[in-house]
């Protein structure tokens, strides 16, 4: 907060820029504040997606080490580190495609709109993670960006992009289930 306040105090109004772009100075302030909500979104992402990714792995490790199926599994720290590393590698390699779609293609985002979307998504994700609900951070953030776009009217949203996103969400459930069945039978057939 102190670092953010220091940067915000350095922003000086620019009357020429205000004439060219309304709320120019306000948007610069929200640009600084977006660093805070981006940190909140990163925390929310880690609190939710690492758990979603390593939950099945923790269960498998517990069954393999104890031979018993339990309602709760002990979680070694190396499994958490592995999950976190996997999330970081995924974001660094293929995350840019999702980032471009959510950040640029759904609706035009300004710093104030991005701040509102990130704050809403991070709050929703942290509350869901705190209650143990496994939700998708991407779905939540897309919903928040759609909300910011709808606040300006439906014409502010690229409905073709939103349609492709919804189709991909519908396709991923049966695709994931089908692949899980295929992998299960392959492992059961080829592994003793």
C-alpha cells in the first residue's frame, strides 16, 4: 500500500492528455492499482489451481504409499512445489494465448475496467477456495471481464469470441472424460 501510494502521488494531471482522452489521470491511477489486484489474482490463482491440479496426485500418492483409500490424504511439500512449478511453466509457455483472449479480445479493457474485473475475480476465487469449492480461475476471470463489458452494453462485447469460449468450455468436459477413460484403460492394460 505504501509503495502504491508513493507511485500514485507521483502522477500529475495532464490537461492536454485529459482533453484527448477523458479520465486520463484517473486511468493512470488505476494502472498503479492494477498491480495490487494482479497480485491478488496471482494469490487467488495459486490458492485455487494448485489445489485443483495436485488433489488427484496427492490421493494417488497416499494410496500408493499406504495401500488404503482415505477421505483425506497427507500432502508432502514437494507435491505442492511440483503443482506450483507446473502452473508457472504452463503460464509461461501457453498462458499467453489465454491472456491475450481474456485481456484483449472479449472487450476493450482500460485500467479501471481491468481493476474491477481482477478484483471481482480474485475475491470470488479466494472465497471459493476458502470454502473448498473447486472452481476455474479462467472461467471466473472471463465472467468478470464479461461483466465489465456488459456494464457498457452488449455491443461492447465481441460475441464471436465469447461464443468460441463457451463452445470450448462445453467441449472440454466430455473431452476430459473421454481421455481419462482412454488413459485409465491404457494404464490398466500395459502396467502391471
